[in-house]
C-alpha cells in the first residue's frame, strides 16, 4: 500500500512542502530512501525502525521505499523521522491512511519513540498557515514556538505512540494555546541601561544620532574608555520590535537553533558580539546546507565588532554586501539562499596597535609605520559604508565617582529616537526597501529631498551620508529645517 504524509524543507527562511511517500511491497526486507536526502536524513532508517518497535507497533516486513518529493529539493536534518514513521504505519494499516490529510508533520525520533525538538519550526508553521492546512504536528518542546503564528492549530506530541493514537482517534490532543504577539512583545526588557555610562556625553549623543537614522559607527579610543559598555547598551535606545520584525528575527533564530531558552520568540532587538577569530562562514553563514551567520542573526538589531582591526580582512570584507543591500546571499553548487541582514554596525577599535595614541596618561609606543599598517586593515570600500567615526577618550576619574551626575536613561533617549523613526517611516511609507535615511541611495536624494545649491554640488557617497546625518541630528534636536518633497 502507498501512504503519504506532508512535511517540509527549508530554503533560506521559507519552508516548502515535501510529500513523504511510503510504499511497502513483497520481497526481501529492505529500506530504500530517495529524494535527495542528506546523510542525516538517510540515518532515519535506524531511528524509525527502533522507534516503531519500541512504541509497540510492528515494523513491516518486505521492501519499504520512502520517497521525499519533490526530488530536486535538498532534504536536511532529522525532522523527517516522524513523518516517515507515520507514513510507514499508515502504509502497513496500523493507522488510518486518511488521518494525516491536511496536516503538516515534523519531528526527530529517539530510539525509544520519544519525539525530540527540531530547528526551523517557525518557518514550517508560517507555511502551514499560508497553505491553509488544518494543523501542524510538532514536538511538544516546539509547540509554543509554532503557536505564535495565529490562525493555525498546533498539536504537541511527545511520543510516536501518542501521535499514532491521536491520528487513530483514540486520544484527544488539545491544540497549543496561542499567545498573542503583542503580549509576548510587551514582556521585553533589558538588563542594562545607558544611565550606567558615566561621562562620554559627546559619544552618547553621537550614538543617539546613529540610532535615529540607523547609521553605522566606528568607535575609536584607548582600552577602558567605554566603547564596549556603550555598544552593549545600544539596543536599549532602539524602538521595540514590531510584530513583523519579531517573526522575521525569530524565524532566523529558529533555523539557527538559537531561540532564547524558555522563549518562543525573540522579543528584543538582537545584539551580536562575535569574537575577532570568527571564520568567514561563521560571520556570513554557510555550511553544506547554508544557514544564517552572525550577520543575519543581527538583523533588525546591532552587530558589534570589538577590536575590529583584529578581524581578518577577508572576514571584514564580507560586510560590504549586507551593509549596502540589507541581505546576504550564500551560493552553493545546487542553489543559492538569501538571508536578511539589515543591522546597525558598531565597530570598535583602538587608535593604534598599543591602544594609547593620543592618550593623555599613557604614551603611545607605536611608530607611524605601525599605525598606518594597523589602520589599513579597514579597507576604503568598507570605511566608505561607515557614517560616523566617534573618538572615545579616556574618562576622567572625577566622572567615575559614585556622587558624579548620572546621565539620561535609555527610556528617555529612546523616546527621541522613536520620534525620529516615526518621521522617517511616514516619509518612506511608499518605498518597500527604504525605512531610514541611511537606506537611501544617491538617486533617491533628488526625489525625496530638496537640496540647496551648495548641497547639489556634492556628488560623492560621503556627501550624501552627511545629508542623512544632518537630518538625524535635526530629528534628535526636534528640528524640521530640511524641506521635503512629496
């Protein structure tokens, strides 16, 4: 008998339907799996056989042929275990063949039949909702994640026997309760605050301007000047994630297997802080089946590169495409996938190899040649994509005392940033890929900004960025001096 169970595969951020077909015919007992499976999928044979037997079902004799269709889509991961097992049970008349119709099934099996959590469930849930399927059967540990998608019934299962009993009608499983996204996002909070940063008022103001227009920043200063501390607090002055952003970011984290422990969604703007020894694949994403890297995990948030000039030049150059286009494309022999990667870059570095160039307390030990060689690691094209360079000098001892004045807190700064964001969103509401001044290309300036005669004489990328920064500063000060067209 032939039985079919619907599951999915993931390409980039999106899931596509895969039909698990199982045919059992007479002959010597043999298991064949076709349909472009990778090694982890091929290993399903042993897991499925043991899980079926240890769940008090009969593993059928004869030739078992499993086809994962369509054949041109690469199948990776272990979430095909459960659909294969259920299709075998249906093909051997141990559960009704029609019971899986309209359901999307995924889950990894252990040898005793327990169903283990898998990555990428959010993408599958989005597909199931858009395809108007009647439900989704997922591991119990993934149920809360999938239930974030409204309009979809999610059935959590913990064991193969439980899933089979549900499909036979012998067990009722209540759909996972849906938690509204608005309620999940309302719980977001940060453990750090800008008020904890003493001194550095000019640098904090520059970071606020950067946040207002999503401008990339290079912070340059000696060790201990507060570059890392301020960078870590940058997400706290950015507006909260929208529901659409939360779903998109959470989908990336779900595929990467990095959803926060105990949470079904990413509810705060990401802050990624990769070490300077990270590989190119770790930063951009990669693997036999391409997955997201740090660049994509920072989407809608902040990518902080501490000791930027210690990164290899090859790794740093990978930032050029995402900084320009807001996405990263990873190509392989059979396919290419694109991940979103629109982030605010904070790059921190020492001014020289020893770190003390210009420091009033500690003399620099570097030669001019050492300094030039050190700074050349940041190429011209990449530096061209950085809008603001901030000098971060050492903070005086008097500003670090307990009785020193405390600066503004993150909530106060965020209110001003939100005002700037609202103005830009209103301005660019009809433009699909432009949300902030920093996203504008040169051709957009004539359409959206009325420049004075002096400004029109400036044609370089740098001059365009200056106009964007001027707007961000005016937003910060509550001014509206630029004339807008349309």
